[in-house]
C-alpha cells in the first residue's frame, strides 16, 4: 500500500523548498522528492549570483535611484511583449509579481535573515524607446551570500520542519508518473535510485534499486527547466532567433533535463509558451568544470567593444548589458554561433564579473575584506584572472595585430580582417575625447557613470582601447550559454495547473521554472533579470499557501 501524506513536492530546488516550508508552517505534512542526493538541496539557486528584482527599495533610495510600481510595470510590459491569447495568466502573474517586488518581498526575506549587498546592479538596460525592453533604473539586488544566501533561510526552515515531523525529504527518488483518480492528481510513483555522494552539480548515477508510490491530496511540480538538455533546447528553439546553435555550453547541470515536464504534460497538464527561452550570449567555457559542458556567463560592464564572428561591431543598442535576446537574435543571424569582446586590462579589472556563487567567493563568503579588495586590486578579481590565464576563450596580447591573428587561430578561420577591426576601434577611440560624442556606446558609458554604483565598481573610466597604458589588449570568444525556460505549465495565481481543456486539474500545482516562473511565462519574451529567483520565491509561496488551505 502506498505511503500517504498531505502534499507532495517534486523537486528540492528553491521553489520546492519555499512551497514545502509554507505547507509545513501551516501545520500540514509534506514530502519533498528529488532524484538527486541531499548534497544538491537548493537546486540551481545554489549556483546563482543571488540577484533579486526589487522596486523602490531602501537600497535604491540610498543610491538616489527613483523607482515606482508604475515605472517597473511599464518596463516589465515593454520587455515581456505579451501578444498571445495564452498570455492572460502570465500577465496576471506579472502584475502580481511587480506588486510583490515593490511590497512585502524584501521584508519577508529580511525577516528570515536574508541580507542584500548595498550597491544595486543595473541589468538589461535596453536602449530602445520608453515603452521598449529594459530596466529604466538599476533594480538588480545581489544577495549577500549569493545563491547559498537565498537558499539558506528556506533550508533552515525545512530542517526545522523535519525535526517537528511535518516535512520529510526523500532524496534519490525519481518520479516516473503522476497518479490520477477520477480526474484528480493524488500521488506519484517512480524509482528509488542508488545512493550517490558525488559532488553537487556533477552527473549522478541513474541506477534504480527499487520502486516507490506515494499518495497525497496535492502534488506540486517544482522540477525546473530544460537547460541541461541541449536536444530539447534545440527542439523548442524559436524561428525568430534563427537556427539553433551548433555549439552551446551549459549554465546548469545535466540533470536539468525537462524530464518531469514531459511526464506532467502527458498527464494532461497544459504547457504553454515552450518556444520562449532565455540563453546568454556571453558564455565562456569553464576551465575548471563541475558538470558536462560547464559554462560561465560574463556579467560585463558597458565598455567592451563587441564584434560578431566576421569582425563587424554589433549595432546599437546591442552593447554589453543591454538586451540579451536582441544580441542572441543578431548573432544567430550572422550564420555563426559565437561573437567576440575586445577590451583592455583597465576594462576587465573594473567591469568583468562572473555569474555564479562559486565565482564570487567574496560575496558568497560574506567577506567585506575580500569584497573591498576586489575594488582596490591592481588586477581583475581572482576568478576573472584565473579565466584570463587558463580559459580557452581568452587571448591576451600587447599588439592588435597579434591579438587578431590569435582570434582567427582560435576560431579556426580567417574571418577577422585586421584593417576592418582597427578602423572600427580607432573610430570609437576618437569619440572618447569628444564631448559631443555620437557613438551610442560611448554615450552609454557616460550615462552609466552618472549612476554612483556603476561609477564606483562597474564602469571603467572612458579611455582609448588602443592606449598602451590601459593594456594589454584582451579578446574573449563568447559562446551561447543555455540557461532558463521562460514558458511552462499554465497556472492561476494559486499555482494550480490548467488542463488541456482549460479547466484546473484538481490536486496539481506547478512552480518555479516548470511554470515559467508563474502562469506559464511571467516574463513573456524577455527578462529584466533578477526575476528568476524571485519567480521561484513568489510562485512557491503562492502554491504552498494555497495547497495547505486546499488539503483541509
């Protein structure tokens, strides 16, 4: 006979932990299942930079940033571009989420011990008109402690619930099917996998040593997206972004494979917006990989010059940090799946950060001493310097002639012509001393330095790329890095899943990336960034509270 509980949560990532702790705090019994081992608790959130989208926060106000719900909603809608009948619930989620980000989100987290780095980042700056894509103001709040710092409050709450007997973890339990009785989802079944203590992120064994079945009044799918499954990414790749890349690297471990999404869809759940996805264009191959095809994203400041594979500068406003999917669409339109940064040592020192908790030991380790050293060191942060020394995508040379020759060698082609690249760099360099500049990227640099946060730690003083005093010259080959699934299961504001006939499936909920971070695609076509972790928090909280009420 199957074991019984009140609620089952499939997935022990951030959204699953949030849902489970809300259920346990309501006095209900909850079982959390995950195919990985206990060492992977927290899922992809653990590896993140810990960025959170907040609106009109104290951190913003202290830096002189004027924000509002109205401005944030204008930015969200301009970015999302909702234009489908299927966007009804995603838009409801967007309005609710922006209100959450401007309201109780910060205080709710702070009450659990969460803290924020004082300098607010400015991601996805756009560069189109006021109603187009991008953040009008800085809104990217970095968790003090990065990804582990956002997981910790919920892991602590979960551990306390385990001690009280309200929450049970069942690791190495792979769900293979949902059970449905008279149209109501009332449990799961699957395989018990062999114990595996392999390091977090590495590929674990799939050897089955037993079977299990579990019954409940509600099941919450919190299984994540498809970013580790390149075949599935290519199957869902939208025509608007051109042909899918021949070469991609992975921003998530291999077990982020979309398997549970397929199982849930086969059970009748309605999956929408599957062609909407979020992949980065500033990916570099990890010289010290943890998972297969492990890539890291560069979080660039605004000064690096960006060239496509043929050596032509990306058009305005596709500058570093402006429009990730716009850049992806342009790059794929060239017929190649990579591009280049050309920059100086002065730029890499001030402007390069690497996404991920393991790439930011100062903030992850909550060390103010190390963080201050980042701003005062002669070189770039130690993880960046390590990539510069060991990364296969980095080239360092004193002369442009030598740099371009090595770029061609690395690409295995002769696409890059020295004279073509030199003319573009010299033209940009002439604008640096011009107070009436017409180069849009140089305008962008000046605009960034008007914000005190960028001027202090994220934007190098304007200088000529070919100034030997700012060197050496650096080139970085940029790859497509898989990351997030923006579509997902259509849900109402309680995270209840709709079936193919447009009616809620009793007993079934979906949260986090499996639900497109809310509603089946709260971001629409594009993200403002800092919104993925927040979507996990908000959808997990809504589902946990709703499920706890529903089970009586």
